[in-house]
C-alpha cells in the first residue's frame, strides 16, 4: 500500500487532494499535499479559472491520528479572475469539504470542535480537546459557539412558552418550544408580554400556545396571536391546587392535633428501703407470729436466736415503723428542707440545674452544683411527659390527599380515613381535589369543569374557593388544558436542560451564549 492509499484510508475526506509526502515530528503527523483540480471557482462571481497567479502554503490542522496532532502542509494556488464585472482580481482556491476561507483547520475538525463546545462549553471542552490532540482554548471554543448561525425558524403551529431564571429571583428569560418537533425555536432575554407579543408578530402562523398561568404570557399571546388557542398547562394547574390544599391542611391541622397535657405537679421518685429497714420488718413479723402462737420471751429468744433485749424491743413495738429509725427515704440530704421550693420551680418550667443552683445560693444555701444536678435529674426521670401518638405533618397529609388512591400505602389509607372522620372540612376537601384530579387525568373539562367550579365556590373552604375563582380569570385556557391533549411537558424538560447548561457554565454565561447552546445543542 502506497502512502497515498494509506492516507486515503485514514482520511477519506482527503479525496480531492494529491498526497505527496507524510512524516512525523515529535507528536505531530505532517502531510504534504496539493489540490487535484486544474481549475477553481471564483467566490465572487462563480467563474471557473485555470490561470494561476501564484502559489503559497497553508497549514490547517486536522483530526488526530492515534492521539497525535495532524497538520496539513497544503500547496494552494492563487488564480486570476478574468470576469470583467467581478470585483476580485485574484482568489485562492478552496478544497471542497476540506478547507474554508481564513480557516486554520479543516471543516471536519471545525465541526468536531463546534460539537464539543456546544456540549461542554469552554473550560470542559478545552480539557477534552487537549486529551484528543485537537486542543483549542476555552475562549476560542466560546467564539466558535457565538459564530454559529441561528437555526432557521419555520412556521410554528403549536408553541410552548415558559420562563427560566437567568438570575434567580432577579432576572428571568423565556424559552419557546415547537411542541410538534419538541425542539427549542428561540430564547427571549426577558419575561414580558411585550417580548412574547413581538415574537409572535414576527413569526405568524401559530395556532396553539401552551403556557403556564402567568398573566404576562396570556396578555402577550392575546396581542401577538389573538386567534390562537391558549392552553393552560395541567402540571401548573395541579401545582396550584396542591398549594391551595397545603394551605388548607395547615389551617385544619389544629383540629386533629390533641392539646398539650396540663403540667402536673412534679414529684420526687420514691427511694427503696434500705437493707436494715427490710430486716427490721422481717424480724418484727417473725416475733409477732410466735407471740400469736402463745410463745413467751424465753421461747422466742431460743427460736430466733436473737439478743433478749432485741426480742423485747420487737415485742413491745406494735408496728415495724416504730423501729425504723429516721425517715423511710434513708439518709437525709442537704436539699430536703428546700425540696418543696425546687419541685415548685420545676413544675413552673424551670428545669435548668445551673439556674436552680444559683437560686439556692441566693437563698443562702451552700450546696454544690453536682448535688442540685442530681436532684433535677431525679425529677426529670420521674416526671417524663406521657407519650402521645405522632401527629402527621401538614406536608405529609397534603401528599396523601394529592396521591392517587391506588398508589396510597395501607398506612396512608388508614391515617387519611381517621383524619377525614375527625375533620369534616378535610373530608370535603378530599372530595373536591379528587373531582379535579379526575378532570385533569381523563380530560373531562368540557363535561365537568363548570359544575366543579360552581360547587367549589359554594363550599366553606376559602383556600379552594380562591383557587376556583382564579380559574374564572383564565377560563378558556383552563378549559382547553383540561380538554385537549396538549400540555407543557416538553417545555418543562427543556427548562431543566437550561438549568443543566447554566450549571455547566458555572452561572457566568451571558444570555447570548446561553441562547446559542440552548438552540443548537442537540
């Protein structure tokens, strides 16, 4: 296989070249070649010319060979243009599908670089091109994106409209989607009725407009395409009723939340009797049991093998409490005289051992902080609040209400049934939400929306009444959204893609660059 044959296999886009020589210098493969055609076409008038003016060498880069940079040493001819009415006297030949004016790379390499720039942006794209031995700086990649022409906008019969944040909470743009091809057709730098109306005026023929319920888009659609059918997005309608339901559940939550128990007077734990007290009770019981059977002092001493004075003491005591010395709680504590004060303060809600220690110091008691801490610990341990069953949060209840009955877990069904039994307003709200969900899922707006709105406006639930009243303000679009199959799902998908592109550019991309990537990145 000759060198020319090898190059033809590796570089099929070199078909119009005559390859003369191939060599390598370092990590660069160099190919010397020249054009095959004897004539060239003038770029000004299209006249073919065979009269050569001069020759020079171009060195465009091409795709890599085995991760090595490839450079063409291309012998280019400059031709005379003999057309009298052409403004060009001379022109340089271009190899079709290979070179272009002022290009320092082949058309294939430029296409690859443009694809990398659109997919990854500046910094990430520059790192990838460096690994592929077709390196280009980040700024050059961004210039490639900006130099790309916008895609041609044909008549858009079904248009999707939604906003996205250029700077969240401060500046928003608008993305326009062809709902039939599901491709973006334009990106507007602002979210306003004027911008949408101007675009619709410049691009007539729109028959269907899928949008959210923002007033600016409704007004812009009326002004720019008054005859188009506007369709309110079902996702946003469901989101709106979900927000109203959550506000309702938060208001009703107190009806199924039990009141907190009243604080009881704190009490200290009962301390177990000591060993000596238990022994005294056992001996007293044994002595009196023998006395009941008729035993005398001498017999009891012999039976129990106790000291006579001890037996006489137990025989004289009517109850064992007379023999147990001191209090039944055992050893006295320095806090015994202040226990009532500490228990009262604990009942009032002061449970800080540090604060109670300072108060005792102020009362003139010299006590260690450790002793007070141990006392408070016993109070806390003996006065634990009674455990109450957990009360579901408002967000959890809202989620269960908005979930399809077939998708609820058994625990969710039981919980929702208990709450509906306890709260009639929540029971009514569940029925209203279920009716709206049936319309939304099965597209029964034409049949049921009017009656559902009337019944909801007559209910005693202000949150859902407000939602129903809001539907009246955008009635035609809501009716279309609950009756036609069109929805803004593709638009929401592209909004998420815009967010991905913004994160990829670290939030530093200007709107014009972001617009190019949104429209051209496949």
